[in-house]
C-alpha cells in the first residue's frame, strides 16, 4: 500500500488504527491525516520503536487491511453469484 492509498482510506482506517495502537490520541490521528511517514514518526515517539520496527508494524497493518478489503469483495462477489444461480436463468418472452 502506498502513501496515497493510506491517505485515501484514512477516515475509514482511523478506528482500526486506534484499536491497533491505542496510545495514539485523537489529535495524533488528526495530525497524521493519512501521511505514512508521519504515522511512522508518531509510532516511534509513542511506542519508542526504532524506525524499522515502526515501518514493519505499518506494513503488517496495511497488509492485514488489504486482506480484509479483498475478503469483503470476494464475499460480495460470491453472494451475487449464488443469488444469480439460485434465481435461475431469466426467461425472455418474445413480443406478440
């Protein structure tokens, strides 16, 4: 996940970020505003991580986030396919 992707999904992610890193107060989340480098810096400050550890934590989190999104899309697609299958083919009547 690149920096733009974090920024694009930031509002959606803040709840999960708070769950993962509970030491981040609301004003930190506002300051971060989806900026990957800023999040790494704040993780270093709040958790006393070395930069490599903060980057790894963020990579692991974004990997998990992407899997969750992919899983959700796959479930939606499977549900649609099941519904389409159970409804059967649509009969088209010829005009009289």
